[in-house]
């Protein structure tokens, strides 16, 4: 089962091309703007994978650690981003439209929905700002 979950995780993360958030801004990652809406500044920074849906299962916390999954997404001002899975870094770009985020890695788009404390990527990844984990 560990091998199967690892393979699924690697496939999803490769598709997602893991994003690590590294940027400085006036707002902390995941902090809503003054109007209560999600802003680019509130997305900038480091986010970590805290959940992975695998069919009928949702893998979280200790299970992700047990299978060796350590993924950080980074969103920088100016639209650059990266995904770092266990030291394997992939660079890409990102953009925000309302509460929808689009990340592009090697020509492949990943889309998701942003709230002040969560990014949910289609395909089953859940991210939270690093300081909340």
C-alpha cells in the first residue's frame, strides 16, 4: 500500500509540479487583504501540502510524513513560483483571478481555489501557509 500511495502521490505532485512559496510582502501568506478578499500579496510566500485525496481516502499529517511526502509550493511576487518535493524543485508561473489560482509548470496548468488559509488544487491537493502547519 505504501508503494501504491507513493506512486499516486508522485503522479499527482508531478502533475501539480509542487509549488513552494517564498516571498516577502506586507501581508503574511494566507492573510486576506484589507477588504477580506484574497490578494496576490496574501498568496505570496510558502505553502505546504497538508492533504492529498486518493480515491476514497484523504491522506494527511502523519500519513504524508510516513510515505515520505514533503512538498512546499512557493509563490513569489511578479508571478514566479516553484514546487519542491523532497528537494526536487520545478519552477513555473502563477496568476490569481478572484479566488482562482492557476499555476503553470512545463506548459501544464494546475488550477485551484484560494481562501485566506487554504489553497485547494483540483486533483486533490490541499495547501496551507507554512506558519499554520
